[in-house]
C-alpha cells in the first residue's frame, strides 16, 4: 500500500513539474527577428542614455562660461555676467524649440529648413513608433535615438553659441539688448549656417566636415561676438588717445580657473557626444584627441605668453585650454592623437597672438572670447583639411593634405569658413545696428563706472566687500550716485 502511494505521489510531482515545460513549449519559440529587435531596442536605449548624458555635460558648460567670464571681469559687473549666462540658456531653449530646430534640421532648401517649426512638423522616431520622419528631419535621421533626445542635444549646442557672445560684450552692454540679440542669434543666425553644414545644406554637399562645431558653434558665436564688440566700442579707460593699452584685470582668477576646468569636463560631452550613439571605439578616440589638444593648448599658450610677456600668464594659459578644445572640435573624430597634439598646440599659440592683435586694433574683448572661439574655430576647421585620416572615420572626410589626400578637402573647409563668416558677420552687424537705433545697446558712462550690477539689476554680487554705494537699491528708489571717474579717462565714451 505504501509503495503504491509513493508511486502515485511521484507521478503527481512529475506531472506538476511538467506543467511549466508544456506551457513554455506552447509559447512561440524565439525567432531571429525577435532576437534582432531586442538587440536593436537595447542599442537604442544605450545610445539614448549616452546622448542625454553628453547633453547634460554640455549644459553644465554654461556654468563654466559663467565662472570664466565673471572671473575675468570686475566685481562690479559679476551679477550682470552671471545673469546673462543664466538667462541666455532659457532664451536659447525656447527660441530653438520654436524656430531654430526646424530651420536647422528641417527638410527644405540648401539654404535653410522649411519644415518642423514649433517642433510639430514630424512624429517621433522612438522605438515605439518606428522611424517615421516622413520627409521632415531627414538630415538627422542617421541616428536612431528618439527625436526629443536629438532636440535636447542640439539645443544645448545652440545655447553654447549664444553664450560665447556674452564675454566679448561684457561690462558695457544693456541686458535687454543682449537678450534680444540672443533670441535673434539662436532662432535665425545659428540655425541657418548650421543647416548648411549639419542639416544637409549646400556646404555639406560641397564636402565640408565639422564633427562637433568648430565652425557651426564656435566660429558662428565668434563672428557675432566680434560684431557686437565693434558696435559697442571699448570699455572706459581701456585705450588712450596715444594708443596706450590699459589692462583691466578681472576680479577672480580662482573663478576663471574653475570655469575652464568645468568647460574641459563638459567638452567630453561636446565632442564624444556628437556621435549621438554609444560607439565605444569612436567615443574613446574622440575623448583622447579632445583631451590631448586641450593640454597642448595650455602648454602652447603658456610658452608663447612667457616668451612675449615675460611671465607665464595664467589668464593666457586658461584661454589656451579653451583654444585647444575649440580647435579640436571639428577634427576630433578624423585625426590621430599625434595630430591632435599639434592642432591644440597651434591653437594655444594662436589665441595669445590673437588677443594681443585685437588689443592693438582697439577691439575690446574682456575675456578673449573672440580669439578663443573665432580665431581657433577657424583654425580647427581648416585643420580637418590638413590632418584628417580616413582610417579613423572611414567613408567620411578622406585623407587631408598632410596625409596624401590633396587639397580638395582643405578647399571645402576653407569655403565653409569663408561662407559662414560672410553671412554671420554682416547679419550680426545688421542686428546690432537695428538694436542700437531702436533701443540703444550700451549703458551710459555713469552706469558703466558704477557697474552694471546696480544699474541693470539693482544688487551687488559681493555687498560685504564693496563700499561707496548701497549694496542693494530698494525697489522704486533712485540708483546711488556713481563714483568719480578715474583721472586717466579724458575722452567721452560712445553711449548708444
């Protein structure tokens, strides 16, 4: 009896164990298509996470610019510079969403995109909806991440271009004028030339390459900054009638140094993130070339400043780091580590020479933004035509002049530099001129001497350490009387 009971119990146990196997057997066996779909979904997820992390790093660069610019300027203008850097990011986000994205990446002509304005011109291409651009954003369809992730990544680049202007026009521009020009910059100027190169426009058709934006971002911002600095004129006391150049030191080299370190970190999102996908081979190589060029830029700027100025000027070294980063931005995916060393080194030397040259022709750039972003952006774009090697990114640039590829690529790069400059600089001059005529772009001499923190924002960045005027102007109260102008100021300043 016991034996029979044990036999029945065993059969029941075996039957219960067999139920899951029967259920699994009834389910459809995995197919090659389903396995490939799971792999693709995992790749899209990984690519999306990588691109978003890179976008967050680029967004954090705004903090670096804010610290660098405010540190290189005087304490009495700190609030104004921080406010510009903070507000411009929000302005850029809205302007690029409303207009800039569609002009830059929307399908249209070789000059500009005509679809996708207000971000409503096409559906998302996320894994849930499939690749459904429907002839709206063809130029950005090469990466399979969701459309919203693409937009966010490109938006922070647009904000970076606008931020470049802030430093070059610092300490004398009206806050309202800067905000309005920033909207014009991000909504119109930046996306039009961006469309030419990244949006499938006519420069892309001509064979120009700019991997992460030496021209698309930095030169564009630099041209607009140059126009603004010219229209504003120099700060009070910067240049004398006899041609004398008076240095105006910044108030916090500590802040500026921290700012450059943040920019250096953020550039690992700027350049490697431009793959817009977690391509381990590409992002590793790009990160290495980016870092090498930045280090070489610091050393090049330090050395040439030591030779020309007699001291290893830290401010020049800081700009040298930015210069190396800007210079490698276009060629970072196309050149060797050895080439990146040369590109960054030359960028560091160029930024010092450029800063000194702009001083000689009396263009006042308090932070060296024009030199770092325009001069070195041009150099980095041309460097693609000199140093590119097809083996690093096959079927893209081909080889540059120094590696047996002839001058064809260099000619395409030069055409891109020339075309962007011919468009952005006059258009920026027109924009600044209209603002100057309609509302004025420069604060009064009294407001400039007092500092823009009080006149433009009604507060001080360091109230406990600044005397002579009220630390904060109460709402509705008139501003405090400005301090006397320095004796060295003998000529009136343009106040428009």
